[in-house]
C-alpha cells in the first residue's frame, strides 16, 4: 500500500451540511467554505476529506428531508450549518429548532459526530423573535453536548468588503475570514474527538 493510500484510508471524513453559506453561493467551487476549510486543515496537518453538502435556499426542514443521502454511511463528523433561511423568512423559531433537533438526533444514531454552526437573527423581526431564534443553537449544544461555533458569519456579517452585493453571502475574502475563525475551533474538536487519527504534524 502506498503512502497516499494510507493517508486516504485514515482520513477523517467530514460533511459540511448546510445552505448557500456552505454551498458557496456566487463563488467558484474551490472558493466555497468546505474546500477552503479542507485546504486549511490539511495545511495544518489534519488528514481530512470534506464533502460539500450545501444546498442554496435550504431551510432546516429541507436539510432534514435530505439528510440521509447527503451524509453517507461512514461519515465521521458533520458540520450542521442550517437555520439562516428559516430566520430570513421569519418562520417560527420553534420550526427550525424542531428540525435541527431531529437532524442532530438522527446523525447521533448513525454514530456521526455533530458540530453546530450557530446563526443569529437579523433585527427585522423584533427583539422577541431574535431572542427565541438565537437561543436555539446554545440550547441544542447543551442538550446534545455538541461543540458549538456561536456565529458562523462572525466578522463577516454586515461588512460590505466581505460580502457579495446582496449583503448576505460571503465573497471569497469573506469565506477566508470565516475559515480563519472556524478552522482553529474545528481543529480543537478534531484533536479531542479523533486524537488517535490526527498525525503528529497537526498544529
């Protein structure tokens, strides 16, 4: 067996499961979040393979409906990045919470480790809505003891230099900014959960 085959066999298989923020709306595939994150983690010494299972426009319920075929058997870890479209449409936070809860439960039943990418509500829907929506992710993280990255768009949301003209989706520089925050967080998760598969070269 060659060295490359050994590396492939021991790779930590990750699925980035989300909406347009994961899919890379308006960007080349190489500039989408999963590809940029994969390059960063590999450069840091982590043997990962990251599949892009982002679908633009998906709600949490939409993600739940396609969960099984989007996350194949043998997936080690799933980054769940959903809920933003529910919020942008003003859907009841309880609906997103229910669907996200089912996603986490089903992934855990399949022995896939879940990492939550949190979202935050825009101000349009008022303070009561914001409080209900923003509470979803910390509550799920506590209940399921799942690592939570508090706000997926940290440092990007509201910055026109890091977003496309629509003001919502990250541009290429925005994705790089997301990964600069998310990668160290995920590396800590990988060390803690898959330490026996993380090589000595990992930062």
